[in-house]
C-alpha cells in the first residue's frame, strides 16, 4: 500500500494527528517500487489528496499503471473514494 497521507483526521475524532506526504515523496516511493519491479498492481484506490501537486503525482502513477495494463486489457482498476468506513 502506498499511502499519501498518514493521519487520523476523520471528522468524528476530537483531534488531528499525523502528516501529509508530499508529491515528491509519492513519486520517490513509486519510482523505488518500479526499480525493484514491485509495481505489478491490479488495482489502485485513491481518496482525499491534500494538494494539487500530490493529485498530479497520484494521477501520473495511475496513468503509468493503466498504460502497463494495455497489454492485458481489463487487468487494472482505479477507483477513488472520499470516505471509507468499515462497520
């Protein structure tokens, strides 16, 4: 899992903790996965992304994975969620 935010900030909480991951950190993590041939994902799930640069970084990863999947159509799924709750 490649996270873009390591915080606990659901509106039901009384405090906000953690930090945002920068676009550069997102890109660096993904490039490291690619260099190690660990970017064989079937699915990408993205949610709230705090900055324009981070959105662009995540979008570039999604486009790269989708392009890789063209050799095997239907093998990659990208979904975005805003609030995921497990009941």
